[in-house]
């Protein structure tokens, strides 16, 4: 008896699948978290106030650029760099393609039917190819965030440590893990090589490639943890500046 097979031209309904699990939970949670972060970060960036307290500076405003010719919040001068890095990130592409564009919403689940697919060779998806350049900018911002951590140990000229110091330290650490686990960085340090022993500084590049590869295995984890932490770091500094609560001083 011949088996019945679906016609390749048959249109399937949105969300149609044979999966029995709650496949919709992951894209829904992703959409909620990304939307929530987007709303909060946009609001915080446009405030232009309450971004520093004592030795602490919100990561949304680092490096802090104050100038007379820029009438808007100083955060807007900075945030486009880490935002561009995350928006073009290979992992986040998968996350928001599924959660917001439903292409597809999950594996083996029918999504919105695409039109003529051109990959990343035509507008607007060709803009995703600038990810490697946003990586360079993100590394510069990351250096300033570590400088802010050093300043967070300075309380009126004396060495000290508060809960805000720990928050900024954790934020810089998680952002470093996210940045240094980047697929583009992995390719840059050695992923494009066919023969490490044949390349200049081959042994060093091999070790760098292995190190980035080890971090890359958990790139999704670092992506989410760093996203939540950078938002919390801004929130913590903002609450201190507004006098909502006081910093916990360890020494």
C-alpha cells in the first residue's frame, strides 16, 4: 500500500505541529523578556538623570560623555553600540526571529510563510553582516565598563566595597563572558584557519580559539544572564540616586 504524503504545495496553518510538548513556552518567554528589557532600557536611556551615585555609574551611560552640543540623554550616544552588537548577534537573531516574526516559532512548528528568501544578501537582512564590526565597538565599551568597576572601589579617595561594587563587577564579568564567547570572535581568532601549525602565531591562535570555543558552548546562557544583569545594574544605581534605598557597604 502506498503511503500518503503531504503535497509540497499544501499550505499548513500557523502553529501547526505534531509536537505534544508546550513548545510555545520558550518563544513566549523570550518575547516577554526581550520586550521588557527593551521598554525599560529605552525609558532609562532617555531619562538623562539618576545614572550615577557615589563611585557607581550605570552601564547604560558608560563611557559618560557630557557635552553642550548634545541636548539629549548622554546614554543615546553610547547605547547604539552594545544594542547593535546584541541585535545582530547570531543567537539573538534566532531568538527574536522566532519570538516576534514567527519564522518559525519553534522547531517543527509552522510559522509565517516567508516570501522570496534572499538570505543575508539583500536589505534588510544584509545589515546583519555588520555584527563583526559591532564586536569591535562592544570591546571598547567593555573596557570602559571594567574601568568603572575599578572606580567603584574608590569611596572619597579611600578603598572600599559596597553592594554596588559587586553589582558592577558581576555585570562587567557577565558582559565579558558574553562578548568573548561571540561566534565572530571565535572566527576572528582562528576559526577561519584550516591549519594552525601553518599560520603565523599558530599555537597562540589555537589556544585562543579553544578558549573562545569553550565559552561559546554556553553563549546562550551568557547572553541571557548579561542582559538581565546590565538592566539590574542600571536599576540599582538609579534607585540609589533617587534615594529609594541605600547601598550596602561592606568595608
